[in-house]
C-alpha cells in the first residue's frame, strides 16, 4: 500500500516539475518574442529618423 502512495507521489512530483519547466519555457519564449518585436520597432524608428 505504501508503495502505491510513494509511486503516485513520485508521478505527481514529475508532473509538477514538467509543468514548471513548461511554463518557464513558455515565458522565456514570450520574453524573447517581445524582445525581437521591440528591436524590430527600434530599427524601424531609427531608419525613419535618418530618413
């Protein structure tokens, strides 16, 4: 009985870890995307200022 409890506990820990890593990756991707968009806007505004 305790073995089943330990097993489900381990599975729950792994799932929690996977969800945590997944959310971290998603937030990193979003942050990168926002940075890229920001730099694109910066380049456009600099080119417009020169013109």
